C-alpha cells in the first residue's frame, strides 16, 4: 500500500539533504549546456565537488534541437576523444573530418556522465547575482533563486551558495560575466573590459575561439563555450559542438590546477 505522505517526505528529505551538502562546493557551474556539463564531468572525475545550476527544467542547452530542429549535430575530429570519454556513438560524414552524432543521445550522455562522475545538477534554479569577498571582490559563489519565482516576478529573497570558483556556461548572453560588469562595475580581462558580444557566424573561427578564450575572465570567474565567445567578441559557430566540449575540458583542467595549487 502506497502512502502519499511517505512519497512526499522521501522527495523533500532527499532533495534538501543534497542541496544543503552543496551550499559550499569547489566549483559552481551556471548552465548545464555542453560546455558546462563537460567541465563538470572532468572536474568531478578528479574528485572535486561540483554543482551545476540550470535555469530550465531540462539540461543540454541547445543540443536537443540540433540544427534547425534536425536533431543531428556535427563534431570535428579534434573533439572525438571527449566524445569517446562520454561513450557517445558517432559516425563519419562523407566529407573528411566531419562526424555526426544524434543530438538526443548526446544530451542524455553528457548529463549521465556528469552525474555518475559525482557532479550534482540543480535544475530550475536561476543565478541572479554573484557572491564576492575580499578587497578585490573575488567571485566566491552565487546568489540563486527558483526560476518560477523569477518568471513570476515575485518579491522573494534569493539564497546563496559558496564556491572556490564559478563557471559561466550561460551561452550567448554570458549572464554571469555581465553581472560582474554591470553590478560590480568591474573590468573583465577582455580587450574592452566588458562583454563584447558575439559576432556573426563563422564556424571555423568560432570553434577555435570557444576553446582559445576559455579561462578566468575575472578573479574567481571562468567562462566556457559561447559565454567565452561572447565575452571576447568572437564569431558564433552554429550546430557544431566540438568547440564546446574542448572548452569544457580546458576549463576543468585550468580550475583543477588552481584547486590543487
């Protein structure tokens, strides 16, 4: 016989136990897109405590729709070792150097691998601000609120979580980097000091830029994927995802070196 009270207690107790455990963590990642999930996987695999905060109900960012709602995506050869780490099947296209992946399998695999490595995903949470400390006002965590609260415009105070490093994986809008510029009135380590905004599509350069410009853009804050492209004013790349994976892996490596420091 099933008891509804037991079901409710099980859900609430389990969730709150996990949530409270992640009020303090090594790395807080905003956005469960391909770059954020990849970064989480490699960090968690190394034993670091990683929490991902995703605004939407679903994870995977723009993966699900592939290109123009054709749920296939393209990966270039350089990213295949990461695809293999994620245990995702792929097949070569007739043009050399291009590989196809089913978008649904890809999104599911990234999430599963990150969770099984030890990362914790908190969906339906929006990062509305950053937490700072010290004379340099280093980013040291996030201010988060339930997404439905934000969408409803309710006057409900948010809560905070603390992290040694924060990763902006919010994509085109580079939301966390923009908070540093607009609310903290700080300069980023970009040529302009702010979020330059992405340029029009040029896949070759966009893919290279997403990895090349991955890094610490402000003390305590790293940018990955399209957020890195947007911060540095580089070209967008469209429905090819290798650069996102390479960016996530690079960020994980850089942050892991700092944490072991």
